[in-house]
């Protein structure tokens, strides 16, 4: 290279031939769309094990053979892969709310934001289920704040908002925990709740200030166990109501309000003081001269709808704030709606309850001069605010609806998604840059034949578009089983099944990015203590995932070594040799029972309808693996110069990678051409870069011939070899 120096000098030049690498990692991830009973809608969720499937999407159900989807997904996970699960949409899906009206549908956390529920309260709705479905109906959400400091039994009728004073005889000692205080004068308070009437009236009272005998007023907010907890055994309490000159009534009892609060369930009661200390004011609000913002939220499975155990506490969120700017620490919101948004698995906060009366103002220090404050609700900045109170609320979710608008999971159609809902869900997987998956699972095949074929073709179209995934397809249930309800019906004859299966696949699009299996397995469903027929597409994809973990993608997933099917008691259809010949010639991989080996995948064809190297699973997956890896490395060449250095660098990246694949039995031979022969002047001038990569793939053995030859004793083997 010319140095282009005008006078004597030294040029130091560096050439980096290390740019770029080949990443050989595989995800072992599969995508599936299903009408599950709960979970986000139209949002791929990564699931790593069966428990994650339960936690996010619920358990398998008898209705509408919902279990086919669920157990297909679970079967795939048992082989070691991970799942990207999309719950399918339906126009009639609705979220349960505390009031059931208006009906709403929140698809996901993103949808919650898009609809503005994170910013604006929905009229009359305090909380909503996290996602649609009847799964949340009958859940209870308990909310409590510091509505009153004490409950006092009064001798006369009083009303909420009444200002009251509590006389303190001079020199009286009011006991507290660990300390005592000498006081005189009186306390100011406000009645915040009333129950009963006449001599049995019970009033909740918030004490807000102490006025000394000299008329000095000091704010005094009651604290649990503090010195302002009155004890009638020590002091005789008299309450003076705000009635002008007022009248004095005798207090019969004085108890802590919070200690009397319960969460009332259908068949039990939970005391709030067994869950948390009474809410008062958070440190965040106190630092901003605000009060009474603290609130506790508890979610309870009242009737056992979710857990199977009535009265189970699902979530406890303690010490949250009504202030919309509140934080536990920087970047960690304690505002109740934001906190639930970030941390709850079951609910969203929609808007604070209507506030009860809290706080008072006074025109003088004299007893009786009290005016009720204007209510200040929840969801305000904490800046000198006395937040309104709700007291003890127990809300019951209602109005949640499943597919077809069904309000339970026992009515036909409750778990049946439309074909449009299923295919729309699969559309999400078209974006290969956003969703890194290796397989697409059909899931349930419990559809009329033409609908099942439509779903199959949809999956294949996505695979063909992406060119980095393989779609796994099972024939429709009706090809095997004449069952009208769960656990009933008969199995068709083997001859009929063969014809039905061939007929199902006949119009399916020819593609090397698809794998067709022959049927259904019979497996145990531990959730309902029964056996189920479940399509095999999850298992066949699972053998590929297991193969990737234990071997490499270019090994065939079939046979006794790598094709074992898990969790299968028997098959709905075990084709004999003649039937296997028919299936195999029609692109269908038989699954059979082999004595001594169990139930195994006994074929490794793709759905490609022509004789080709790509009509084998291992070859198709080999090329996907190589193409993905080398394509990623090729991106590093973008915006470089198309010259000998760049081309050499690229070849030096690709060839070691291919030699490694060759050493691991993936290919017989290869050649990489990336030079001036295919990067001509015209190519360079067009800002293009060309590399031709020639591959001789390894082929799996599908047919074995063994010839046993008997010879006479005096004959040399050399004489007969090659003659038979």
C-alpha cells in the first residue's frame, strides 16, 4: 500500500482482522398461542417450567378440552426447553372489578397504561383484576387506613364530622407504652364514623390536637401504643359535642379502633391486627407536612377459586401511600397504584375510594369552635395534605368474563377461542428481531378439520417468513377420536385413522420449515386425576429441544437414541409397517410403540413435498443454525469497505466455525467463496458484499439393509464379496 509521504518519515498502520465472531447459542424456545383461563392477552410471556405455567395462566380445565393446550405446553417444557406463551384474545373477555360496572377489558400492563388507567381513575371502580376472565370473580380485596384513633361508646346520637373535645383533669397521668405524660386542658377530635344510635352509639374518633389549660394548642396525632391512648380505668372520659354550648355525655367504653377491625370473608374472619400494624402516616408524607396517607392492601382467595383453598391470602401490600408522588426510596414508588402496578400479580389500582371526613379546623382554642374540613381524597401530591380516609373496606370482585362472555369455567365455550383470536396471537411471532424462538407449537388440535388446517398453514406461513423456526403440527382430534365430551367416546380403526391423517395433511402447505406428526398420546393429568389424549406436537418439538441440550441441532431427534416420548402411557394410534409406509410417503412422521424402547418418534421428515436434502429435520435445522450464526457475524461487515481485507476477515471468521461444525459431524465438507470472483466491480459499486457458502450436510440413516450370506466351507470370502 502506498505511504503517500511527501518527505522522509514513518507510517504506522494497524489492520484488525479480529472483528466479528460467530455466536453458536440456541434458545431452545417455542412459541404457542392458547385460550388460557388467566394471564396477559396478546403478550408473549416467557415460561420456564410447569409451575410458571400454573402461576401465570392457571391450571388445565375439563371444559372445551382446554387441557389439550395446557398439557401440550407442559409436555414441551418437560424436555428442557422454554416457552413463549401468548394468551389469545376474544371480544367478550372482561376483567373482574370491585363494582362490576362498567365492563372493562385490560389486556396487559401496556394496555393499562395505554388506556390511561395509570393516570385517571375509572368512575366508581377502586380495583380491577390484573387480566380478563372469571378466574378473579369472588376474590376479595381488603383496604384499610387509619380512619379513627379510638372507638367510643357515647350516650347520645352523634354524626360524622362532629367536632368533639375530651376534657383532661389537671394533673392527670395518661399511661402509654414506656412513658407517661402529665396533661391538662382538653383534646380536640373529629367523629369519623358512627354505628348504632342512642345509648349504644359507637363513634370512631380522630384526635388531632391538645389544648392546654393556658390555651396553647399543639397538634397531637395518635400513634399506636402511644401516650394518647385513653384508658377508662384511669380517667373518666367526657365527650362534648359541637352543638354550640354543647352537652356532655358519659363514655361507656374506649377501645382502639384498629384492634376491632376485621376482614369478613364468606366463611371466616381475619383480624387486621394479625396482618399488620395500624396504618398512620408514612415517613415520606410526614417529611412533607402531610398526614394520614398510609394504607394496607390485601388480596384474598375468598372461595378458593384460584388456589382451591378458601380464605387463602394471595398478596399482602403493607405500608403503601395514598400520595401519588410517594416513594420508599428514590426510584421505588410506594404510591399504592404504582406499587400494585409493579408488584401485584392479581390486581390493578384504578382510583382511591371516596374519602370520609377527616381533620378539623377551629376558629379559636375554645372548646366547641370546630368546622369540618372539605374532604381531600386519595391520589394527591404529599404537600401539606390531610388525606381523606376510607376506613376498613372489603371489596368483592365481580363481572369477570371468559371466552364467549361466559362467567364461569364450567359452561361450554368458556375456553374456546375463535380461530381469528388464535391466528392473531401467532402474528406476534412474525417479528424475528423481537422474539427469538426456535419452534412454533400448534397446541390443541381439537377443531374441525378445516379450522385445524387453517391454524397449521398459519404457523407454516410464519415459519416460512422468518426462516429460522420450525412449525410442529398435529392432525385434528377427530381423525382419531369420536368423543363428544371429556373422557368419553371411541377410537377409530387404525385403517380409518391412517386415511384421516393423510387426508388432514394433504392440503397443508409444503414446507421444510414444518414437521408433521401422526397423532395423540395418552397421559396422566394430575390436576384432575384422570388420563387424557393430548396431541404430540409439543413432544416432537420437545425432542428437538432436548437434542439441542444433549447434542446439536443437526442430529436427528428420532429413533431410540433421541426420539423417546415422555409422559406417555400409550398412543391413540400405533401404525404398523404398512401404515408407516403410507404416512412416511406423505410427509408424516410416525410415532410408535417399540418393545424395549417405549414410545418413540420414528421418522425425521419435514413437511417438504419434494425429494431434497431439506426434507429431513436434521438438515433443515442444520441450515437454520448455520445461517443464523453466520448472518449475525456478517452484520459486523456492514459499512466496512468491500476490499480484500474485509473479505479475508469474513472468511477467517466463517471457516473456523464451519470446521467446528464439521468436527461435530454436522457437515461432510464445505467451501467459502468471498473474493473478487463474486465481488466484482459492479457488486462493489452497488455497495454490496457477496459470500457464497457451499455445504455438504450430513444425512441421517432412514433405511438399513442387512444381508446375511451363507457360503461353503472351502470358499474364500474374497470370492463372493461383491457378487450378492
